[in-house]
C-alpha cells in the first residue's frame, strides 16, 4: 500500500468516504486524528512483534486510527515521532512520502504542514489511542 492509495481512500483527509479506509472516529476530529499505516519493518523506532493484540510479521502492513503525528503507530506523539519526522523533513517521493516518515497529510512529502500536525498533537503523556 502506498500513500497515494491511502489518500484516495480517505476522502480528502475527512476519513468519512463510502469505501476504502475510513474512520468515523477520526472523521469527528480530523485536525487531531487520522489513519496511519506502515509496513512493520519500516517503522523508524523498531518493528512490532504484536500490534493491536495480533502477532505480526516484519512485512505486515499495519493500519491504525491514531493521532496526527504518530509516525510509529504507538498511539502517542512524542520524541520518537519527532525524530522520525525530523530525519525525513524536506524529503518525499515513494520512499519518504509515507505516514511512517511523517507525511501526515499524504501529499507525498514531509514538510512544514506535517511538522505542524505533529507539534499540535505532541503530548508524551497522552493516553495512547
Ligand atoms: Ca508515536
Ligand atoms: Ca505531507
């Protein structure tokens, strides 16, 4: 799955389309929540053995309703996510233009808009979603 496909599924970041990947919960507050995804082996802070209570492999595609800015899909936005986004800042394309590098708005690049989303959601003490 790539960012362009996720973007085409999400109905323009409203997460309330009629098919594909949607989230009625994210749709109620698109400034704070979204649906993130990553191939498990590509998560910058390390891969998961289990995700959402399910055993996952290194090539499992993980999809999660979460906070904007949660690059590593652990449900909170903290320094790990800031480090990931910062490392990819200014980059894009098929490699870096993905949620797990910080492309929160699925426009294909990691830029100031994405950094703003992360900063707005930054709260290491938040309850994980
Ligand atoms: Ca996180
Ligand atoms: Ca972006």
